[in-house]
C-alpha cells in the first residue's frame, strides 16, 4: 500500500554527471571556497554510537522548553496534597527544621502509604482532581527536585521513586487513564474543530505519557548499585511490557494506535514527540538493544549449528578511524588549474612497462599531496601533465629494470589488515561453478558444488578458497526451512513457534502493519529539515506551541530553537524505532523483516531518506538547537540566568549534536537494510541520483557514518559508469579499505551489468508471494486448504456446535421457510450415477 498523499521527493538541480548545479557568477567561487574550507577543516568527531544518549540527555529531551513553567506547577500540587494528608506529628513526631525536607526523610513504609493514597485518588471521577494527583505523581518521578541540591541528587531520588511507583502498581493505573484519554471522543472532536492547537489541548496526555516515559527509561537503564529487588522488578516490568497483557496486546501496540490515529487527523492534539519517545524506549526495553541483538544472533547461530561469526561487528566499527573526505569542487578546480599551468606536450608513445611501474606505487597512500581525487578531464595524470621522473627516464632512454619501490612481501600484505573477514554465499559458489563448467565442459550440474571433474587446477584452488570463506546466514537457513515446510506440510507437521516478545509484537502489528509504517514515514517527512510547510501536512508541533505566541524577539528565538529541537528529537525517535524493528524482525524470521521492508519501500522510504540527506549535512550535524540552562534537570536545580539573544545564538560548546549524528547513522543503516541484495532497489538509488548526495555525506569525519555511506556507494558503483569510477578513485579506495569484501563480487568494474535487467515489479511481486505464503501458513488459523482432513461421520458433523447470531431465534421460522421449505430438492438426483 502506498501513501498516496506523501510527497515523493524528486531530486532536481543535478546535471547529467550527477553533480549539483551551482549559481553562476561571482558567488560560485565564494560558495566553493566555503565548501572547500569546511571539508578541509572538518575535524574527527569523537562520537560513540550506542542504543541511546546519556540518561540525562534522554530525560531532558522528553520536555520542550515551552513546558518549563509546569515543573513548578507539579511541585506546588504535590506540596499542597502532601501537607493536607501527611501531618507533621504522624510523620516525624516533631516539627522538622526545614519545611522542604519532608519526602526524602520519610521511611520507605511511609512513602509507600502515601503513594497508595495517591493511587486511590487517581480513581476519582473529577477530571481536574485526577490531573492534580497525576502531577503530584509526576513530581515524584522527576525526583522531588525542590528537596535536592544537585543534579545527581535529583537523578538518585527519581530512580528511587520510580521503582517505588512501579512496586505500588502505578503503571497499570496510568495505562487505564491513558486508554480513557485516547478514547475521549469529546477531546478529539474539539481538537479537530480548533484552528490552532497548543500545549493546553494535550495537558492530561502529556502528564500521563511523561510519567510512563520516566518509568520505562529509568527502569530500563541498569546501574552498578542496583538493589536485588530492583533487578527483579526490571525483569518483571520488561516481561509485562512485552506480553499481551493489555487488552490482549503488548503495550507498544497501544502507542502505535495513537500514532495512526494522529496521522489520520482524528486526534491532532496527541503529543506525538512523547508518544514516539515512549514507543521507541518500550521497543528498546522489551526487545533489546544492539548489544543484546548481537548476543541473540550468536545464540541463534549456535542453535542452528552454524559456525560462529567471523568478528564482532560492533567492536570492528568502533575501532575504525574516519577517512579524510573526498575533494570538493573548489579543490578539484584548483588542482585542474595547477595541472594545466604545468602541463607539457603529450608524449606520443609510452611503454606499457613504464605505466605498470608507475602504477605499482602504493595506491592507498594518504599523503596530503595525494588527498585530492582525480579530475575527470585529467585522470591520466601519469601520462600528461608533469611527467614523473621514473617515467621520464623510461621515455628518454631504456634503463635497466628499476628496483622495486618496496619489498614484494610488503606489497602483498598491504594494507596491513582489512577490518572485515571476506564472505562468500553458497549462491556465489554455485554461480562461479556454473560459469566455469559452461566454459570448460559445456554443461552444468545444477546446484552441485562438490563435483570438480573436468575443471582445470586453478578452478579447484578457486573453489577451495571460496569455500574457506563461505558464510551461511540465519536468513538463508530460515528461507530454506520455510521452503521445506511449504513443500511437505504433512510430513514435517506444524512448526513450533517460540513465543518471544518479537513474535508477539509482530503478530499484533500484522493486521495494520502498512498503516503503522505509513504513519511513521509521514511523521518523518514532516519533521525532516528539508521538508517545506504545506497546508495539508500534519501538524507535529501541537505539544510545543504555547497558548500565547511570542511577542518579543527573544521569545521568538527561544521558540524557534524549541521547534527545531522538537523536530530533531522526532527524527531521532523514528529512525531508531524503525532500525530496531527491522533488526529484530530479521533475526526472528527473515520474512517478517521482508514484509516491513516492502511496506517501507512502497511508501517511498528510499527517496524520503535521500531527500533528508540532500542538505548541508555538516550544518545539520553541528546544529546547536539547545539551551543548556533550560534542560532538565539543570533548570530545576540551579538558578535561572537571564537569557539573552547572544546566549541563545551561542548554544552549547559541543563539537556536534549527538542526536542528529545518531539519526543520520540510523537512516543510513535503514537504507542499507532496504537495498542489500535487492537489485531493483539498488537501481532506485541510481535512478534517484543518490551518488552525489551520499558522497557529500562523506564529509562528516565519523567512521561509522562513512562506513554505511560507502556501503551504499559500493552496491551502485558498477551502474555509475567508468568515468564516475575514474574521477572518484579516492572514494573507491575507501570502499576497498573499509567495506567487507565479497570475493567474486564485481563491484569495481561492472562487467556483468548487462546480464541483469531491472524489473522492479517482478522482483517485488515474487518476494510478496513468498511473504504471503509464510504469513498464511504460520498465522492464518482459519485456512481451508486441500490438506484439511474431512470429517465423514454423520453423527460428528451434526453434533458440531454452530455459532448463531443472538437474534437468530426471532427470524428462525422465516429462515426455515426461505432456505428449506421453499427450495425444491431433486432427491432423484442422488440415485443417478455421476
């Protein structure tokens, strides 16, 4: 299903060579100078990729700066309720020295008693009273900051109070209130009619979602000083969130329902940023993060009797170093001019030996003098331009064979070590043997990879090398097993499916999967910095815009920063959520991954991500859309300094924005997962002219981001033409050094491109057929196929209970008259031979 109203980004202003067209005139050189300086001066980013940012950063991103006055409101409601129900005599016996030191001095029993009283008060029918009690609970979850002196104290008491709230059953009560608010048709219809929606329209939802987010995120994070009862509570909460305990479905499905309801314009007041953050953290908590995924992958391979992984991908990526970015347009122009100034006349003849000697030099040497890539017009710089002294000697007089520039062994071992072990698929070995047999024998043996009779000795050695690096993935085993189950349903019996949290989530998402995917992509499109505001697009700023719009320049600047930060957090949550879903579904079963991938592709996810990267990515990653003094918990502990326009413009002192770099890497990983081993989707990258967009992203000197950009460039290099490869040799070298090698992958030359026609529809239809067969076999419990046994016993058939409508007995006589008595039955027909 496609999102018909989604904007399909068509990437214009590119010329035939795929390069971005620039305005003509004097400004072009200024722009190129700036781009050149930024590419040369871009520093290495000390960024460590992980599941999330620090706990403090993740908690601060829950609140928009517009919500800052509500911290004091939560405190006031708590103190008012606390004073009215906990008398000083029963709590302390004596008058305390300080009025604000009460909650943290209570014993755990007294604290539990007070939380129990709050839990009872949540059940009152008065909406305003419920909101006040919910704000008091939110103040406890926020760490009773008025009684703390430092940020560390706030986090300590927040953690203590959250585990206490969970122990007393607050989360279940909040879930019931959240369900009531979601089904509140009066609030929904009121919000639909409003011309402008603000924070006030989502007050109750924001308070409930904030408490739930604080509980999920705080309990999810493990610390060294966790008590044994907290460890047990974490496991119980994790199982509770992942199990179908809430109306027969996991908690995440309720949040997915909120997302689709918001995107269908039926509930425009939903605070979508908080919903997406809570949904992401719920999936992360229940299914596991990237390190847990790696451990699950190792265990699954052991269970399937597959050899262990050749390396730990997380450790390999963390050990990588960033490469210097490719040369910009200004650098290439300067290089071209220098070469033209020093160019000599073209030599008529150059011996091949001299060219080979010239090319034997280290092609991966990273000297500053060779940092620039070759220009398309001056690619053969070894022939024209300034002649190398080595070549000059050869041309003028035939010299004796020159000594090698380095020992042969050193050349063979260069580079010192590639980061990844090469891999070969079973399909690649079969293809190699099929080609070899056709060439040397004249016929093939199908999928036989053992028989080498009649093939020359070098082919034997090649097959031996390929088999040494053969890698069987979990997905290949799952696909083979599914094919066997489809072919022999009676012999193999019913498949035993383990009830994992991932399986439970997929089963719940399956009926409305396309709606969930389209809704997430709509939100991603609305939050992307390259999107233009449209009258019919969804409004994602409902939980950031104040009731009264700013009237001063300072207020406008603050709101502008808040809006940009709000969009960045939404992109971060959606990108991390989609990546987690793809990785977990792929590990659980390959066809679960494929159906989500196909929905993403049909909903224009590939051009959407390319549109996201079609911007100044360095500016996006170094954006400073944050006001440190307004971040939680800093703003509730320290005195608020006076904000000025200068302090807002300065932003923080960080070298980069963690969440934006995190989002970019996630989107690149999603794009890799959608296109890997999919020829038709790879051709979509070529058609949308993604190469110049991705090449610009290489300016970010961060190893992990560069790795996934290079992977996307590698799969399409063979379709970009020889001229592109010649003029981007530095990028090709980086691909060779950083991306895993497939031993018989012709990625760098493109000799087999004519053999693979591009039929997008046929490939996707064949994949869809496999997915539907898988879902039908595994999840369709009401199927009526040829293998269903027939009950031939008359007594058994007549004794079966048939579910009839409740009002059937009212029209029973009419039904008999219409269906039985008035229908002529030819009894003689039963006696005739067929």
